[in-house]
């Protein structure tokens, strides 16, 4: 894990050849959606493992079949709420809960409109109770303009105040990190790699293209169904 000195509380895993090898497969344009999803699950699993190094554990007495000894029990690991930003955070979340297996999981459906406004449409949100001892992990593989995550975090404000707010992404762009840090300075951000910049259409360079389409296929129909309103 490497601190990015441009911001407080921002880290990448560019010092991990294994994670960067996995990211390189995702970037490769010929990688199909099966391999793409598997790569995201793998990144989630190992980034989750790295994240546990920032969490509190306590020493506990345990009895082996032969004698008493001292072991560790994760305190924070039991108090995790993961927010999955549709679509492409699904495989990343699947990886994270392999390490953070007692996590509760919330879903937010968010979609970014075209340049130059990049309007965010949030259609659906379902979030379990947020406790004050929780580590709130918001996962979304791509942090481009940051607009999606900012909209999600504004919405989550009414859910309560957790112990930590952590963003887990795969690729970040400096523009998006600046925007998030400006509005939510306390948020910790962990990405596999910080990339160079955004192009005019808001895609990250060098990036990996449209992550949702690469994981799940390019949509031919995108609409808000009327029966999705006012669900309890
Ligand atoms: O930082 P931003 O500029 O807001 O862009 C990042 C967002 O773009 C992608 O989602 P997209 O809107 O393409 O939805 P999808 O996952 O359904 O393709 C990605 O998963 C992020 O949520
Ligand atoms: O590069 C980008 C930017 C936003 N969303 C993506 O899927 N890719
Ligand atoms: Mg997309």
C-alpha cells in the first residue's frame, strides 16, 4: 500500500505487482467479460485483505488442543457495511466479502450521463442500518469525475455517521479524487492505481474503457421502470 502524497488519506496498490498484473489484464482490450469479472473479484478480495491491515484487532486467549495461547480477533472486520454502486461494483463487492465476510451490503443504482454535465441519475437505494462502530466501504471500480461517488455519499449522509468512510476503487483519476476530497475531506480512498487524467468524454486515461460494459455487456435498453418508484 502506497500513500499518494497529493492528498491526505489516499492510497494506491501500485507497489503490489500481483494487483497490478491483475489490473493489466483488465486494461487489455481483448480481455472478455468473464475474465474481466473474475479480475474484479480478485482485486476486491486482495484489496479487502490489505484493508484489514488498517483495521483494529484485539488479542484474545484461545485454547489449542494442546495449550493456551494468544490469538487475534478482528473487531472492525465484524462491523462493515459495503455499498455497491451498480453496475460494475458487483464483482468488486463479491471479492471484498470474501475477506470481510460478515459485511452487510447496500445497493445504490447510479448512472452517469454524457459530457459535459455528467448528470448522475440515482434510481434505487437500499441500505441496511448503519452503526456508529461501522466501517462504511463504498465500492465503485472507476473514480473518474467523482460525481457518482459524491452523489452516493450525499445520499448516505442521512443514514448516520460511521467510524470510518472508505472508498474502494480500482482506477482513480486526479480530477475525481480532488472533487471527493473537497466535499468529503475525511473520506479515505484506496485504489489499485491512480491514472493520469480524464479525456473530454470523462473516461480515465489510460483506464480500461467503460467498466460496466466490459463486465456485463453494452446495454441496448436503459430506462427507469415506473413500478420502481416508492418502494418500501
Ligand atoms: O466518477 P464518475 O465520473 O461519476 O464516473 C464513474 C462512474 O462511471 C461508471 O458507471 P456508469 O455510469 O458507466 O454505470 P454502469 O456501471 O451501469 O456502466 C463507474 O462504475 C462509476 O460509477
Ligand atoms: O473511464 C471510465 C470513466 C467512467 N466510467 C467508466 O466505466 N470508465
Ligand atoms: Mg458504464
